[in-house]
């Protein structure tokens, strides 16, 4: 009788806790953006929900472990999928012969053209030095992506540590797709 009353009173609460924990383990991960590699799309300190069950598409914002530091979780934009040939030449992104517009870069590209982001990077002398030496917002490159690998880039291309520096990302390191920004409150949005 005591157990029956206990389950009647507390059973729904325990069930809810178990469901929330299972969703956290198998369905979503809360993420805090650290650093400036995704500026202006995402800023340092913003909080996201990453879905572990979503499929990946080109241009998605994803969470992944950094290949040269698997314990470090990073947020990047997925540019190239397995089998793609990705070419960046003269600020034009071409994937498998098709040119892609990257509107999310327009704001920073304009600022780069004005002063190589020197005002934007006034908080970090190293970033200013890197940007002042850059000849383009995104340096030219070409890569063909093997099976099981992905090309990820930060939106803040002059300073982003991404596939151009640490290499392609193996699927086993990918954690999820950013689906929701919940902090700060004035920036709440779905992706």
C-alpha cells in the first residue's frame, strides 16, 4: 500500500525526470559558444541547443569535436560533405562546380574591405595582426572530401580555427546540428 501511494504521488515526477535525462543523453545537447570564430552569426557566450538526431546539410551550423583536440567541442558551419570538391577562389565558394552565395558573411566582408576588421578586432591585438596581413577575407583553397569526412569553416574567416588549419572532420567527431539559440533572450531563434 505504501509503495502504491508513493508511486501514485511521485511516479509522474520520476518518469518526467527519466524522460528529460534520456532526451539530454540521446536527443539534444546544450552548447555555449566560446570565442569569435562564428561572428557575426553567433557571438561569444551565446547558448544553443544542438540536436543529436538531425541530419546534416550543407551550410548547417554544427557542433563537433576539434580533430586535434577531441575533448574540445566547437561550433562551425558545415561547408563540404563527403565526395564534394570545394573550391574557394577570389571570395567565391564553388562546390561540385556550383557557386554558393554566403550572405551570412556579407557584414564582415564589408568591414574587412573598409579596414581589415581593425575596429572590430580592437579587443585583441593578435586578431588585428592576423587580419592586417590577410589579402582576402577567405583565403583561396581547394579540397576534395573523402568518404566519412566533412569540411567545416567559421564565419569569421580571417581568425577562425577550422578545417583549413586542423583538417577535415571525421563523422565520428560530429555531435549535432544547432537548431535553437536560447540565450541571450533578445536573440532567440531557430536555425
